[in-house]
C-alpha cells in the first residue's frame, strides 16, 4: 500500500538533475483536461504566522501562473476546485474573503485571459454566491465566450454528490415529461446532465498539500482519471511541479479496463 501511495504522490523533491524540461514534456501526450484540488493555503499561511486569507491570496497568484503555463502547453481545459459546498462551514471572515477572490482575480487577470485566448467557465450552484462574485464571473464568461483556447473552468460552490443528485432529478423529470425514454439512459446520456458537460472527463487530477482524497470533487468524472498527489502546499506549487505531474502522467499506461 505504501508503494502505491508513493507512486500516486510522485516526487515533491525534484532535484536540479531531475528537472523536467518543458520541451521534453511537449514531445509526449499532453492531457486534454487537467483538474486540480488546490489545497494547503491555510497551512501555508500558518507556517508563516500569517492569517489564513494570506494563503488564499498567495494561492491566487499561483492560479495565474499555472493557467498561463497550461495554456502554453496546449491543455484544452483546466478545472480548478476553488470553493466547495462544504467550505461554507469555514469561519465567516474567511468565507467572505474567498468570495471576494474571484472578483479580485478576474478584474486583474481578465485582460490577459482575453489576450491569451482563454475562455472562462464555472461549474457549481450559483444561487448561493454573493452578487459581486457572480457578477465578476459572469462578466469574465461573457468577455471570453468567443475565445477558442484553454477553457479555465472554476468549480465554485461545487459538490459532486449534489451535482449527481441534480442530474438524476433532471433525468427523472425529462422521463416524466416524455422528453426521453428510460431505456435511453446510459453513461453517455447521464454525463450530458452533469455540470461539466460538454467537457471531456479529466485525464489528470492533481491534489496538493499531501491529502489523499477526492473531497466530493467530480466523483463521476474521475472514474478513469490518473491521480497525482504531492505534499507541496498550493501557494508553493510551481510551473515545474505541473511539468512533473504531466511527465508522470505520460509514463503511465491508460487501459480503461482493458489489457
């Protein structure tokens, strides 16, 4: 079991001799869709005797750098777990700050996203988001909707179990109203009712901070995704770490249940 966990987690101690070269990574298969659970902002701040919000602010800078590199590498979609349905349980001041981050991030980064042909999207339950948060996200989506490059997909107030239940309810309603027949239900049809539609399922999942769990994130979509866990806290995550994760992905054989 320990060996399996080590394989999943990869190396968070890349030496100078082991540095992954971007040009070498580009020679291999680049995952079309990368999903990231950005974990460890609070612990990063605590280690420095700073308030937790300082870690979230630093983490925002990392989002900018990783988005830029993912786009340069030719990744087609990058889904970032920004705020879960469970995160409302955190202290009020922290939640309020987290709800301000999308506005701050997009207000400063939007011109670059437009210039770099990045398209902004969101998945999650919008009805609970503050007006100012939703306004900033919707403006970014509108201003970038014609872009054809990387899809930057924020999972904001997102929970996978809730998403799956909602999909089941919509399917039941469509059957009741004669829009579909129950015999038509299969994996492909079910995926069409998920928030991630029409994105393909992630090829690679990255989780930072040493935690080895999915935390109610894309439970359906990650069925055949390659996992890469690292002890690195999100504010310390670098472009080199992204290259390392992709390089590890490129060494794995994806058989999807086959031989």
